[in-house]
């Protein structure tokens, strides 16, 4: 009877295993924790399955014999997996017709089974029936058995599966005994599922006469290599305007000037878009306009000392001071007198200085320089101070007559600018003087 069951299971494995190959499990390595149950099998053999269930005569967890197993699993077809399992546990195995010493020893089992799956591995939960052949070794005893049972496969991913299995192991040889084998484990594929090989689609036949990468159907210049951005037309100067539309095809420009650069009509180096005087040559600092001439006297403002008052270039753009005014001031300067060796003005100087004040008030543009001079008598340092003090005395008088200080400068030159010889009394008298020079810039 046992041999008949073994033959039937073996035939079923090979018949189903080499059937369909639509979806096979990749080779996988698994690790399992299991428990052997010898006691429940004895109770079933002695009293029957219904009695064991009714009276709860099955073995409790603490009396089970735990162990660990490794397995190699490979799909034979979409619904059949082959599994080779090697198990090890430490038990007190009652070998039939043998003498037990009550000591626990290593119990090794090897089984080759087929898992007949209800569904394919495409499904997350997959029940299966298992059956096959097995052998064991305990101490010096060997034997064979038939494993048969049920299990559930839970798919975690295409490469990882959890397996829950319960087998009833049927003895085939005299040394074997009936027992249950309950296991739980995980298996992971040793290789990844190969990607399906698909033939590339046939290359479409396209026409591109100028080989510029733009198909003739979309190419506005099909016989001249160009760029895709301009629909296949060339752009020699790279300004984004096709040569056929570019009036300056070799010089980069702008579309609003038909491909030409921004013009510079007056040739002053400032393009018309930035030039406020595009038809008159000018300078960048005046935004392309010529240097201005505010008073229109022919002297531009940069060279004009009086840019808001017209005057000739000979006077640096300032009005010419009337000769009469210059002469009257020069005469007044000759009538300025001081106390000997002092900076104090003598009263006989006041009339002349009043006239100077009147002339300066009459023309607010006039500026005056007051220069003090001495002869060489005495120490130079004292003469320098004396000349400067006398010039400042004249300035102070005019300031008192309403002439603003900003219009006057006072400088002492001491004996440095003699106009006559200091060897004679007459020469020294000429050198002791105050000069007044009027100007308008």
C-alpha cells in the first residue's frame, strides 16, 4: 500500500511538473522553523482522528520537537513548485523494534516534494497541496517516508514568499514512524525575473534631403542644412533670424531691424536707441548729443568759464569787462594808503575804495583780487605778514560796503613781485603798493 501511494505521488509530480511553463517560480532559497509531532500521530493511529479531535488528545506546543530547516525551491510550471528540504531537530525518536535509552539525539530529515498550487504566483495568497518522498537518519537508523499535506503561500514581492505548511509523514520502511511536520518559513529568489525581450519597432522611412535632422515635410529649406528652431533654414550669424529673412546675414542683429544691428546714424559710436541726438555726432556722457553751449556764445560749456553768460572765446566764454571799469579800478588802487609799517588804512583811501565798491555792486558778475606788496626793507617774514594784512584791510573795507566775501580774494606777496628797483627810495615807494585786478571768472 505504501509503495502504491509513493508511485502515484511520484507520477503526479512528473506529469504536472513538466506541463505548462507560463509562469514559473525562479530558483529560491528558504529557511523554515518547524515542529515534529509524534504524540498526536500515535493517538490518531490508536483511537482515530475524530476521537482525537473530540477529546482534544492532540499534542500541546510544549511537547512538540522544534527544529530548523533549509530548502531549495524552483518552479516546474505555473502551478507546480519543486522543493528540496533538509531539516534538523533534537528528539527522542522511538525507532520501531528498537531499544530507546530515553536520550534525545539529532534527527535529520530530507524530503523532495511537489507543491501543487491552486493559483499562480501572480496572486498574493495561494493554497497548495504538497507530496513527495523523504528519508531520515537517527543515530545509526535510516528510513524513508512519504510527506503529504497542505500549505499556504503568501507573496510579499515577486522574489519573496512566506510559506506555512503542515505534513503528515507516512512511513515507507520499518524504521520510520508516523508523525506530523508543521513548518513556517520564508523563501527568497536567487535571481531576478528577466525582463521580457521585445523586438524594436521597425525604423520608419523618413526623408531629409539636406541631412540637417529636420524632415522634409517640416523643412522650409529642404535643400540647405539649417536648424530645427528655424524649421530647417540656415542662420549664418546666429541671431535667430533665418538667412532668407535677414538683411545682414553675416552680422548678428535684431528682428525689428530685419536682422541688422541697431543703427548709428551719426556715427558717434552710440546706437540710435541710446542716442538722444541720433543725427548729430555727440558723446556718451551727453547721451549721444554734442557738448552743450548753454549761452550760445560759440564756446561749449566744458570750455566756457561763464556757461550762462555769453562771451568770446578769447575771454574763455565770459563777457569782456569794459576798459573803463578796469581803468577806474586800477586808478583807485594807486590811491590806497596805509600808516607807515602798519595795516591800518588812511582815510584818504576811502573815496577810491568807495568807487570800487560802487563798480562791483553795478555788476554782480565781477570778482576782484586784492594783492598786497612791500619793498625789501626789513625782514622778509615781517614783510609777508604786512602785505597780507594790508590786502585783508582792503577786503574788510569792501566787505563793510556790502560786497560779499565770496567775490573777493586777498593775498600778500611781500617783496617777491617788485615792479621797480629796491636800491632807490623812488623804486621802493613803487614796490609798496596794493593792486586790484577785476575779472568775471
